[in-house]
C-alpha cells in the first residue's frame, strides 16, 4: 500500500501548506484519512471543505488514484508519497 500526503497551498497567505489528510492507495482502491492535527488548530482555515475537495479529487483520479493524484498539476494541491510510519 502506498500513502500520499495531501497538501493544500493557500495562495492568499505565504505561510506553510496545510496537511489536509493522507490517501492510502492500493491499486484502484483509495481511503482518505483527514489530518487530525489540522482539525484542532484554530489558526488555520476550516479543513472540512478541503477534505470534501480531496474526496472529489480522489474520485476523479480513478482508476489509479495514486498515479492520478501524483500527476495532478495544481497551484493549490500537492500530493507527496510518504512512508507508512509517518502517516
């Protein structure tokens, strides 16, 4: 199983990206786990709409979500492969 860290880059602020969650990819199957740390931080914008957008992006990346998300060209989103013990 491969894991992608979903990052949202807000163009309105020059601050760091927001980790929206992790996408666990196993062939055509993908499971999203929202990032709890970001859910509890009051200094970042609400994450729920970003999680919904992430779900949409995962759905549109089928039949191979790992490859589809890694190939996505966006000013707002990036998907970085991470090791299993970091997720």
